[in-house]
């Protein structure tokens, strides 16, 4: 079965530029690079989570070609310069993205990919990532 893990991070947009600009976390099955239009330089398999400067976020899935939007949440408008803590929970069958302050979250039921390559990026503006932590549940002890 696929491993379960959590990525915790803070994202700050020092200035809010035009709507639609984002910071992103990609979780892929292989190492990769994206160009400015989110088009892969080679076939990609995995997920790209976009955190919009307007407070919303979306999850896209790459199946070897162009990304497919799986789900979006318009979120709550953030204040310019606000640092927002998020968690991304990866379970064998779901991906959950949440603001730690409880203002918004989304869940997708999708077990297609469980990659171990994580990449951070942004489009059209500065985005600051901080306090990035990856945690996994403690291994189960063998029964006596």
C-alpha cells in the first residue's frame, strides 16, 4: 500500500500581484521541470497544488501530458504580506489540502499516484516558503 505522509508549510505573498498568480507544490513520481505555462518538459505523473494569491487553491493531476484540474477551493482572501500555514496530507486513497487556521480545505479521492519528488515554485510573483516539514506516522510495532 502507498505510504501516508504530511507536508506542512507556510506561504507568504509579500505583495499581491494580479489575480491568478500562484505558489505551487508539485508531488511527482519522477524528477521534473515545468516551463512558464505549466507544460512539462517531459511526461509527468503526479499532482500540482496551486496556492493562489487570492486565497484559493487547486489540485491538478498530470497523467503524462497536460494537467487536469481535479478540484478547487476559492478560499478566503488573504491580506497582502500575510503568512498562511498549510498542510498537505497524503494518504493511500486521498489528498487533503488545508489552511491550518481552518478557513478552507479540500479533499480529493484519488490514489492514482504517490510520488516522492516534491518541488516548490511560483508564477508571476514572489512567494516565500518557510517552516517546511515532512512527517510520516510512526512505524507500527510488531505484535508480540
